[in-house]
């Protein structure tokens, strides 16, 4: 564990300023779980996401936030990553995104996935017409599972769900590994040697 933390600290120091990215881009500037930053897959925060769940072949991230949506409550720890999406129309914490190695599916139904390399399940937990919608989306993939917990406080359901599925995406671990290798000239691995895939 100490070796892993030392490698992580070293990587973050390199990412925080010891390396210089080509064309003056700053890989470390984006502090949200963004899918891309200045044309690269992932951000410095996505390195932490990847190391928190080292088995995950896919990593949840924000593609593009629609107007009125924002990211908050980013939480990364060993074995679990969580962040929230807030909406000015359907409420604070309207979406809780959680990455873990395993998920427990409720009464979910498999539906076609909108992300390659994942299986998608959808669950309607409760509907209060004109007031509130509670549901969940689950994305399963090798080594991990992402849950979107939905809590829309409004009479809208379809539109916010559509915005969420467009706003959120995935970066593959392999793509992030390539970004880190390019950014550090191959000097810092994404995963400690004992966990490299």
C-alpha cells in the first residue's frame, strides 16, 4: 500500500508541474472528472479515479455539461469514486455517479448500451407524477461498474435523462494510460508495476 501511495504521489508531482505538455497544454488544469482536456483523453483527476479502482477497464467522466448543469462533491478513495451532477431545473445532486468494482443491481432491466464495451441496465425506483423521479442506470464492464443514481425533482423525466446520458461518458483505462505515457515521456506508469494489465 505504501509503495502504491508513493507511486501515486510521484505521478501527481510530475503531473502538477515537473513535466511540460506539448503545445503548452496543461493536462493538470482540469479538476473535474472530464473525459478530455485540450484534445487528450482524461485529466489529472482521472488518474486518481483510475488508481482508486485499479481493476476498472472503463472510467466515468463528463463529456460536455448541458446548460444549467454543474459538477460537485467529487470524492475519490481506495475502491470507490463518486461525483454529483447538479441541475438548475431538476435539483442539486440530481445525479450521483459512483464507480466501484462491483454493483448490486436492483430490479433493473437490460437495455441497449450507449457506450461501447459496457452493458447497460435501467431501473425505475419510484415516480411521483409532477414531483419526483427516482431511478438508476448501471453500466457493467470488465473490472468495474458505474451507477448513476437519478433523483429528478420536477415534472420532467425524459429530457433530464437524455441530458445526463449525453453529458456523461467513459474513458478507457488504455486511453488514459497512453495519455500519461505521452505526458510524462513514458516515465510514470498509470498503474503500479504489480497491477499493470
